[in-house]
C-alpha cells in the first residue's frame, strides 16, 4: 500500500489530500442508474484525468518496465467516500455515469493513494481532488499505477520501519547523501563523479552505523522509491528538466517533513533511478528484489570506494554545508527526545487500550511517524480497519514492533459498540467487545465466544 503521495505534493497525508475542491463547481450529470449516489467529484474532470493517465501509459508503451501502466483506476473523495472508476468492477457495485463508473466505498476499505483490491478488481487509487499542477498530477497517477503492477515485476511491496532515520546521525548522513545526489543530478563529468562518490560514501557510512539498515533502506527504495521514479520518469517534463526537478525537491522538501523514516525513498529513488538511466541502460530489466540502487550506480560508474573515518567524511561534508546541518539537527534532536518521552508516557507508561492486528488495512501520514525504541512506531494520525472494526486516530497510536497490536490511550467513554478517548474513536463490529486489561485502567478488545 502506498501511504505517501508524490514529491510534487510535499509529502501530504495519504488520508487527507491537502487540497479542497473549489466551491461552485458544477457536477457532470449522473445517470438514472446511479441516482442513489451523491456525486462529490466532477465527473467530466475525472474522465479527463483518466484520459491523462491513459495517455501517459500509451506514450510509455510498456518501455520502462516491460508492462503497460494502463489499467483499473479509482478516484476517491476522502470526505464522502464517493468513488469514480475508469471501468466497471467485477461485482457490479459501480454504476455507469457520464462516461465513467461511480459508487461509494464501504467503510471497510481504507482510503489512500495506493493500490488496492476491491470488488474483484486490482485498482490504483488516487485521492480527489488531484493537483492542478500537471507535473505533480502526472507523477502521482503513474506512481500509483506502478504500485498496481509491482508484484508482477517481482518487486513485492515491503514496508520496513527504518527507525534509524529518525535519529540525529541517521538524518544527518542521509541529508548529506541527498545533497551530494542533487549536485550530481545538476552536473556532468568529473564534477558529477565527485558528487556521486561523496553521496555513496555518506550512504555507506550511515548504513555502517546501524545494523541491518542497508536491507531496510533497500526494501523501501525498491517499493516507494521506484514508484516515485516511475512517476518522474513518465511525467511530461523534458529529460534535463526531470533531473533539475528532483534536485530541487532534494533542496527544499527535507525541511518541510517531520520524519524521514518512510518519506526518504521518495527522494532517493528518483535520484538514483534517473542517474542509472544515464549510466546503465537496461538496469530496470535486471532488477531484483533486494538489489541496492546505490551499489548498482557505483558499479555502473566503476566507483570503488573504501570507507573513510568520520573526520574525513565531515571534511567532505563541508562541500554541502555540513556544519550548519549538524547544528540544525542537534536542535531537532532535543525536541524529538521530549516528544518521544511524551508519547511514551501516554502509550506505554499510562493506561491504554490494546487492539489485535489480525487482517488489517490502514492509511496514515508517513511524514509524521516517530520510532519508539524497543516498542514500535508512533502513528500520530491513523485510520485502521480490521476484523474488530474501524479505528480513527487524530493524536497518538503505537503499532508494536512485531505488528501484532496497536495501542491507544485508555478510553474515556466505553459503550457496547463504540469506544473513544483522547484523540481517537473506535467503532466495533458485531461479535467483538471491550474488556478490562491486565493493568489497572487498561482495556482490550476481544472476540465474543
């Protein structure tokens, strides 16, 4: 599932698009067969956007991945759950109207920019309204279309935590890698080679600080990074403009997101992908799950680097304003530790409600994620559907490291079919009930016998 929207969208939430539909828009006429569904999406505009996606896929002709990106697509209004499809579903839930197919998503289907299985069809899903900017809109449409076919390419979605990228050293060396990549994207020959050498040294040093981080980073770069690369690759910008576009994103976006643990791949993936296009033609056809994009680039340019001591690396960091970055990250780290302590007080030390993770679907804002050492990951906002019902979080929740439980603060209101607490609400399905937990004040959800 994709939880983070395109570079051009400044890493906005996957559950709330960040734009609002203009008031006064006229809606396209709805057929009599769909009269029971209130349209909150301009169907004529939706049809035109489906046409844009189809055109982008047609221009590509399956060249980038050896498989067409044209396919089933949904636009969803997150406020109303009104949905528009570019084709019929397999269960007859969508009804034809004005050249598209309309309906309403059930509460059990999480809404996000993603790929999903619903009504017998594997769709790409995009939140409505789409962006006014053609470049950002094209990137999003193709990003989600790639997610729909990625498993067929032998690149299944893997979503590791990458908690180390919320630490000060993790963030510091990651941003230096990005800055070196941005310089490489906008330079040629010897200058590009020097910048790439720096980027790969910073990358290798960071990964050496955290055991297993190379595997986790590679997994997300192949999942979200390649999706974003595909969007940039197929957007209508000229090749040179695409390089400049990604470089500018690297220069501006890191200061606009709270966390890199999941958002980092949206910068790293397009940067390495576009550089590989110039140095290793055909690299995509040879790609396998577990590959390292940085290593592929190093091999394609015959960059045989050896680790340098941190003092030498910090000297290289001067080329990228490393001292100023270090000072900024130190200030952020102080604030982060206070915030983590507050989350721990609410979700670990204090009374809580524990819900099992069984067969769930979720959507969240990846730029907000906060790793909680030894426990799991904090999701300040979260929409989660499972066998027991639907949980809406607006303040704080914790998904445990083993992904078997989600925790929120103890409820302040408990009823047979619903519970609520500070910043969250839970609607229970039939057959589930709340009971007292092991500690005083704790609660849990269990299945009725």
